[in-house]
C-alpha cells in the first residue's frame, strides 16, 4: 500500500541508528560506554526527591484527567515567576505554553510560523532542525560553523541569508556542542534581526527567532544570555523553548514550556492540542509545587551541575592528555549542557582488520567495537561526514566510567595505521 511522500522521505534519527548498533553489541555481551544519547541514567542522576514526592502526591489526589490545553494555570504562573527570578525574563501566564517536553514545542513553533517554501536558517551542527524543516516543507539554509567559534554562528555568517527568511533557530547552551553564545556575539545577531525586520514591507512575514534554552540552568561558570533580555525590541519576534527535562534530569517526566508573543503561543496551543502533546496533569501539578521551593531547587541544581561538570572536565582533560601525547584528537572546554565536543581525526587510517576509515561514522563504529566507547559524529547533526568532530554525552555514565574510557581510546587509536 502506498504511503505519503512525507512518510516515504522522512529520515530516521542517526542517534537511534547508532543506539541500535550499541544495543545489538550489548545483546552479544559487550560492555559499551554509551556517550550517544542526550538523556540521563536515573540510577546515576535521579530527579529531585521533592519533585518525585510531589508527583506521587498529585496522583494520590487523582490528578489524572485532561489538563487545560495551554497547561495548568498554577504552573504557568509559577513558570512566569521562575523565569523572572532565574533569568530576569518577564512574561505573563498567557504568554506561556506547557507541553510534554521541548519536542512538541519546537514542532509547534515550526507549524505556527513556517509555510512550505519559507526559508529557515540554522547552524550546523544543530539538533533536529533539518527534520522539522523537512516535515514542514521549509527551504533549509544551513550555516556551517567551526571549532574556532565554538561551533556557534556569528552575525557575519547569518547576514547574507536573512532577506526573506521566516525563522532563525538558535540554541544556547548548544546541543550538540555544549558551547554558549558570548554576549557580544548574540547582541550582534539580535541587531541584525531588528534591522532586517525594520526593512520588511507591510503584510510581509517578519523574521522570528526560535531560541532553545533548555540547558540554561546547567552552565559552568559562564553566563547565559537570551535575545529579549539583550534587546527588548525582539519580544514580539522570539519564541523560547525551555522546561525541566535537562536541568532536573527529568526527561521522562515530560514537562516543558515555551513562551513568546501571546498571539503565536495561542496558535501553538491549538497545534499542541490537536497533537494531544500535553504534559501529564499530575506532573504539571507537581512541577508547579516544586519550582516554588527555592532552597531545594538550588541545592539540587548545585549538586547536579557540579557532578556533570566533573564528568565533562574529566573527559576533556583526558582528551587533552591524549593530544599532548601526539594523538590526533582535541576537545572544546565544557561550558554548559551535558555535552563535550571532541575531535578524533583519523580518517584515512587503517584498522588492524585492514578496514579503511573513510568517514566520521567509520571512526565512531571503530571506537565502539575496539574501545567500547560510543560517540555521535556531527554528521548526525547536519555536517558533512568528513567533519571529524563528535558529541559526547555524559548523562548515562559515572565518573568512574569516564575515567576508564581514556585508556581504551588510547589503545584503540594506537592500533590504527
């Protein structure tokens, strides 16, 4: 039976593909250190005890029916307070939409703003923008980035492509790189958007920003910046993606929030409603209760971020040691999120079995099989497969796991000719 063109052409997740390979090796008895998935092992990083108890109590009080389409009013009120206190961003509850994590919020942003044929600009590497462009029929404008700029776009990179574009997708701290915008760089980008929108004719769509700050509470000594705080004139043109999934290790709790212009949020609410992508009511009730508790919240965040930073720093220092020893590797110092950007520049080398490593994917599967370490090549995030940079995610590994990886990577690279 024939299916839609979209169904025929939709590409699967490269990360899931790598994960399937890892799962197959594990079924064969292999012990693989999995640095691929942007998730947490709840045995290593459980959600806050208070949040867990609040969820249990919400179910005990029978909060099991449909929530309101835009989310529980009490949660939206508490999110508004949370944003004001933590990020100095002022929004009303009517400018906030609650959904089941950030994915439906990103998808509904695309559906609310982008028509087929509209231009959407995003840097590479970046997470999933290519898939959402494909689903909506957008014309993708990919902006290549490099290590010298921490794999983040500069204003000069974006400027030639802004004319006629509908959406600019930005993320900081960035997935997959764990890097963050400097204030001056984000200000320059914001000024470009303001200038571009001032040039648009009446009736012409403005250029919007989708700003994903889901990792904003998970940073390491660097200040997080956002467009509207830097340039209040952008309030009518910026949709934010945020929530508890990453900062509270609560990916499976499924409580995210988007916020932005009220008229756009209203359209996104209708789209999310048709998808049925609401956050569960009990989890909404519990989240509203928990984020009011400043002391437990910050105690958890301080401990959690310190543990994540220690893991990232250990992996970073391990790669820097390998670099000092003459191996063709590198890493960018961690800034935020749960990711380390690492380079393993071994295309053109031959394995002990006689196989030529031709792409970053070849390098990755060699490391999986020989070093028992799995990374994600940046080609899974939109770059060319000749780019030998990778994402390493530490959310499912202990510090001891990470300490044990470096000797195995050293031995695997030593065997290449």
